[in-house]
C-alpha cells in the first residue's frame, strides 16, 4: 500500500513530538540552537520543566473538572511570585559561574580546536570541566586520540598558559572514556634545621621526657622535632667521626646528662682533657682524662670488659636479670689509639704481642656488652680502620654520626654515592642508621649548666652500684707535663748551682707541685750522689751489681723516698726497666726503656737483674743510676768542664738519647 502525503506528515509529527518530549525531559534546549554558556545547569532546567508541567496538569483538572476557578487563580499567582523569586536568586548566584564560563571555559574550549580538530565547538565545550575553585581541569578526549603530532605537549602548555602555575597531567588513553586530568603541582614544603638549639628549651626537654630507658635524643631535625635513637639492639654501639670544631664536646655533654637521668654509670676516657671534665665529682661518672697516665685509661677499659664478663655470667644464671646501663665513652679515639700504642711499646715485656691488646678488650665489650646493657660511644676525628686497632671494629658501630667530613672520609666510612655536602657548622651532624640519613643540630648548654643539672638529677632519681660487680680503677695522681717539671738533662756542662738557680727562677704554677718537685729533686741528687760514691769506693769496679748493695732503693715519688730511709739496704726494691724509666721521667731524667733493653742485650757490663717467679727480670734504680753515672750532685773541679768539653764524657758514661717523657 503506497504511502500518502498524510502518512508522511503524521510520521514527521510523531517524530517531532518525540524529540520535543525527549529534550523537555532531559533539560536540553528545545530548539537546535545551543544554550548560551553560563546559564542554568541542565538538571535545574529539568526540575523547572517538571514543576511547570505538574502545575499545568493540576490547574487544568481543577478548572474544568472541579470548577475551582478562584482557587486556581490564587495558587497560580502565588506560584508565579515564588517562581520569580527563585529565578531571580538563581540568576544572581549564577553570575560567578557565567563569568567563569565566559572568561575561562569557553576560551579554553575554543583553543582546543587545533588539538582536537575532529570535534565541533559544542563538543569541545562539553568536553571541558573546570570547577569554580579551579582545583582541577578535566578534558574529555575523542576516541582514538593519542596526542600525536605533539598535541599532548600543546595541550599541557595550553592549560599552563590559561590557568597559570605548574600543573601535572594524568592521562587515561587506555580505557574508555578517554580523558586527561590536570591538577596543580603541590608546592614542596622546605624545612630548615635550626642554627642553634638550647638544651633546656621546652621542646628539647619535652622530647627527652618522652624517652623510655635506653632512648636518647640526639638533636633536632629539619622539622625542629627531636630525633630519638635507642642505645639497644643492633644500634647499641655508636660511632662519631666529626672533625675539629664539629660539636663533639657538646654532644657528649648532652648524652651524658641524659644517661645520668636514666641512672647509668659512665666511664669517660678523654685524652683531650676538655670535653667532659665538667662532670668531675658527679656521682657515677668516672673520668680518666690525664694523658700522662694512659695506664689508668687502659685499666678502666679493661675493668669495663671484666664487668661484661661478670654480667654475662650472672645473665646465664638468671636470664630475667636486667642491669643498669654502663656506658664507656672514648673521646678523641685517634689520639688515644696513638698514645696507647706508644704506652704499650714502652711497657711491654719480652714475649708480649706486638699489637696493642687494649683493642681486644674494646672488641669484647662491643661484641658481648649489648646483651647486658653495656655500650660504647666512640668519638673520633677520623674513623678509619687503623684508629680502632685494625680489628674490624668500625663496622660494629651500627649508628654513625658524621660532621665536618670530606668526600674521602665519606667513601671510606659509608661508601655510598652521591656524596652529600658537609655542613661545616658546630653541632651540625648527619645521623646514619642503615639507609636512613637525617641532618640534626645538637643542643648546646654551658658545661657548668650540664654539671649542675646532673647533680640535680642524681639527687632526684638516685644512683645505685648494685649491678657493678667491681669498682672502677682508682686514678693515679695527675702527672705534671715534662716542660713544667724541674728537670735536668743528662750530661750537660751546666754547673749544679746554675741548674738550681734556674729551677728557683721558674714560677710556681697554680695547682701543681713545683715547690715540692724542687725539694724532691734535691733529695734525688743527694741519693744518687751517695750511690755513686758507694760504687766508686768498692775494691773492684768490674762488679756490675755493686751499686745494688751500696744504695738503697729509690721510689717513684717524695713520699716513697722518705720511707726509703727505713728500708734495709739488703732488700732493695726490684723494678722493671719500664718502671725505672717512668720514675726517672717523673724526676725530669729522660732514660728510655727501649735503650736500656738494648744495652742489656748488647753490653756485658750491664747490671745483672734478679729473675722473678713470673719469668721477668727486674733491677734496682740504684744499679741503673750507677751504671749510667747519674751522680751529678758534686761540684766539678776547676777545669773539669773544659776537659769534658774537649775529651767527651768521662769514662763509664754511656750516652743516652733524650726522649719524649713517658
């Protein structure tokens, strides 16, 4: 059956009506003309149209079916007023959105024509989504768009130019719908480490107050927050490699103060005599800071190693036993290592090992001490392997702190790249634990303030030696440096009275024993003069040990000399050559122990010593003094100085090289 003109008109009418209904219900424009940008959103158009349609239906039903003409009129008037107010409010509130659309969205969509030529203006406008707060820019992309011909970079530059600032793009080109989402790049917040931190500042004290036993604050990081580390577990042993002026002293003073707060016992080894001597007299802090008594420092380290042995035995018997902390602080480790090595070379006996055994005690503490709460803090200016006795101890410092370092030190100690730049500032240190690196600023306070605070903490929190199974070694009297002693070199041509005048002219030092040294020196001269006279009066000068019977033993100090007068001559004090050398050095006479050992092996007339039960040979000071002809107390005869100048030392003298004081 052929289609008539009426059928065609009916079909077009039905199609037009369906299109109108669809547009009406979807909020789309009722005509083919696009809606002006900045108007009401489509959902608001849908709501208004449905309200209008519902009102029209109600009004028709009430007007014709119910005959309520007056009611329809009044309700319609009221609805018109309300609708007008709503439209007015929406119009006012929509001004910002219209401005936003007209100044940003529409121009950006028009600029996308070159980037997305397959779409028309309406499609490109619908593809751009930018909220009023400009928190993001979302642009829908056509199917098959892959940013070819540099379109991706053009789109990024277009967004940067239109919105300003830096934007990061997230591209979705694999799953439909395709789009790109631009978001502002977050500004990186930069923090600065404080240049100076007061130990008694509230933030530091608050951080310290939050620490549990075994936890210590090292300093403030870039967020001005306290960096806390535990002196337990794998990081129980700490090593510092900080150059001169890097703040090592302040760090140790701060750490010792925190250890005192935790009722710990501290053993301080400090050849520098300046870093931790402010804690002198504080209970539980035992300082060994006299470089003239290296033996005391070694004895303290050995005692700590014996404490580790005792604690491990107790721990084996009682696994639940918890010990109070014992911390050994080794300040200026490089200088201590050299001084200890020199001490060992001068005092070791035949058969002793060549290497310094003190590092064996330190190694024992580092390997066995963590289990029983004994720890070490080693402070060095250069933490090279040779500085710790070449025993592989450097790798046992699991927590390292570096300051004022150079590239070579970093490669030697840490050996990672790139090498960070050192900050040459007092107290600025880089804390290294595993793969984590944190810069800190060490808190600072006056040494006297640290000491007063420690005394206060001891009074408040107490201190106990219950977990110490021995007592730290008693320190020897501090030895006067050689240049401050009243000394007389060997074999000088200066008359004794001139030497005494020089000694009398030397000003007395405050706090030393210069006056006592002069009196001791006089008694020393008298005793050795007597020894020389006794040796010369013997019938046979070939008797090497004649001096032993003629002169009483000479001790190491004035008190011992006073007591020596009561000691029978038949029982002289027997000493090792090292001890004899050390006692000579105390009186300003430089007789090297190694030189005496050489003479003992090579010279037949060297005094014969007495072999002891321990297999070591010992001698008397009188015999050694007589052998080296140290009786210079007599006035020289006239012309003897000139003869000595021409002919050399008198017969019987054995020249010795002057050496550094012990």
